[in-house]
C-alpha cells in the first residue's frame, strides 16, 4: 500500500497537466490542494495580463502584482509559462480561507538567452467562496512596528528601534519635496517599510530567492516605499512616491529621484554624483554614448548612471521648465530606449545638439 501511495505521488509529479509542474511534496490527493493547484495552473494559461485572478481589493487598480521582477510586468501568464519551467514547490494551509504557495521559475536558455532560477511566494485567499491571488505584504509583515506621521505611515522591522524624531523630520521632507517639485501632497500618506535585511525587502515583492532589490524600491501607484534602511528619511524613494507612476524611462524616473533626492540612500547628493561623473569624463572611462546605453560598471545601480540621468532632467528643467519635463515624464510612449528621440521631438533638437547641451549641463553643474 505504501509503495502504491508513493507511486501515486510520483505520477502526480511527472504528469501534472498544463503549465505548472508539481514537486512531490505537494499532495494533490487532498481535494483542497488539488483545487488550489488547478486555480494557479489555470492562471498561467491566461493569454492576457489581467487582475481577474487577483484579490477583489485590486479591482480598479492597474498595479496589483507587487513583484518587481521584470517578467511579471512584461509577459502574460501564458508567456511566462512558455519562457520558464514553472513548478509549485510548496503549498501550505494557513486556515480555511488562506494558503500560500512557493513557485520556482527556471528560465529556458534556448528561449530567453539566459540561465537562472527565481523562487516566488504568493498567497491564495478565499473571498465569497472564490479563490484569488494576493501579495505577501498584508500577511508577512504584521510583526513590523507601526508609527504614523502626517505624510508617512512607517512600518519598521522588529530589528530596529523606532526613531520618532527622525520620522517626523522625514514627514516634513515630503512637504519640502512637494514644494520643489511643484506637486500637491500625496492624497494618502506614503507607506514606508523599513527593512533590516534583504530577505524582508524582497518578500515585500513576493521574492524568496532571485533577482530581487538589494537596497530599495517604490511602488509608485500605491505610494509604497520599501528599503533596507534604518533611516526614516529616504528622499530618493520619496520623490518616486510623490511623482507617481509615469513613463517606463530610466532617465526620467531615476533622473528626477537622483536630482531631488540623491543616491546611495541619501549619502550621495546630486552635486557629488555630478562631480564623480565629471571625473569619469575627464579620465576617459565614460562618455555620453556609453552612459546613454547604460553601459557603466553595474548598469542601473551605478551612481554614474543615476547622475547622468539627473543631468538630463536638469537640462530639460533649466532650459524648458518643469512643465516640459512632466509632459515627458507622464507620456507612456517614452521609454529608456527612445528617450533622446522623444526629447528631440519635444525640443526640436537633433541627437548631437542634445548631446552637446547635456554635456554642458554636466560641466556647468560643477563650476
């Protein structure tokens, strides 16, 4: 009998139908587990990106999957299952209406030209008799301490002591940034998750292991800031939260955050970043073209890339005004790849003219 049971489990593992494989420890002989597996498997057969499978609280939101991994934004669930070997490696019951599962996603090198495996975690919530997907944020961070100010709701890792004075100071920084950015105060306070380690940070984005976020990120649409940081002030991420969602353009989003909020958790100001950028230019280690191609030492996380993006934004603001910058910032047709083309259309300048103007901006910022 024991052998027959083991054979049944192996059969389930090797013959799981559809998009999603099953690890042997996920027992789908239990009816509830079988139903949950079929629900998730059905999700990964969908050919459109839709929140229909997600908790009803996301009904009117375009941002509902908090995973910051690029594959979840770029591909439909079916495309993800075509490009990655997906496997449900864990399925755990919390209570009658709440469970969670861990999902392994192993890239198919022949399709994505890369080889890596990410491990994700999502919750399954039963609402009015139906199961839905949900993010980890509302379930895995109940032990974080909470403290509210006028502009920020703080959620603080149990590894940290509350810095109440610093929290109120950070709240006033939101007011100051709003004035500089000529933006109204956020409609609701920013949620700031102050994490003590990378695992806490990644878990907020449903990541257990993989290409996570080693320092911090902002969910601009929901006004959620998350960072490995014990400092209540994080102006770089606050700028993202104030400006909200805009074009998927590194030069605009990170440029504005660097220009007004600095980099490296506030340890590097825009002026310091530009000084580093000038030294890089003078040494011949970087030039306009490789900076625009984001071909610096560590691509998106390198302070040179952020400072270059900030110089681009400062050029637009100084020569054409904040309104012009915002027209580009909120134009969803602008991307990292076509930024100079779109800027040229807006200003009437060709690439070489823009290159000269931005390089002058870098030099002028030092003098």
